[in-house]
C-alpha cells in the first residue's frame, strides 16, 4: 500500500500547470487579431464589401437629400397654391401674405383650406374687398386755398403776403 501512495504523490507533482497573466492573454489575443485583420484586408471579398458599403452610403445620402428636397418643394407648392386661392378670394393686395399665413394656420386634420378661408373671410371682412386710396395733402396750404405748384411759388407767396 505504501508503494501506491508514493506513485500517486509523484503523479501529482508532475502535473503542475503554468499560470498566465492578463498581460500574456492580451498580448496573445492582440497578435492573433492583428494577423487575422491583415489576412482579411488582403481578401477580395473584404475589398468588395468595402466598395459596396461606400456606394450604399452614397446612395442613402442621395436619398436623404432627395427626400428633404421633396418635402421643401411640397411645402412651397402648398404655400403657392394657398396664396393663389387667397388672391382669388378678393383679398386686398397689401394683406395677401398675412391672410395666407393666418388661413394656413387654421388648416388641420378636421378643417380643409377652403373651409378655413371661408370662415376667416366671414370673421375678418376688413381684409377683403377693394382697396381705396385717398390722397391727403400732407403739407399745409399757406396761400389760402389755391395750391401752388412748386416750393418756389410757396415761398414767393409767403414773402408777398408778409
């Protein structure tokens, strides 16, 4: 029995394991990763993938630009149509932009443009109809009723009357 114990002890002593530090593991991993990366970069499939990825990025950027441009054009088109409809509704020209923006702000999911314009026209009639321009004399008439035609005439009449 003693011989069996001695042989078992010898076997235990022979099976000592080497321990690795974290640094050893990191160095081994980094070396393997660099080797695999170099091999991957040399392959044609990887180069084809990079070209495909680049072309898809360019295509997606173009699609985004076109979508933004499309939205902008839709908004401009809607604004021009609205301005045209407001102009047809007998709005005074000096209030065209204002009335258009006011009516556009009333449009929502339940109210369409025509209904909003009719309601706005009914509630704000001062912005619709013909524009009447009255010329008012802004300078005083110094010669008692007769309008002089030039500044010289005005001064001459003032000097004569003095």
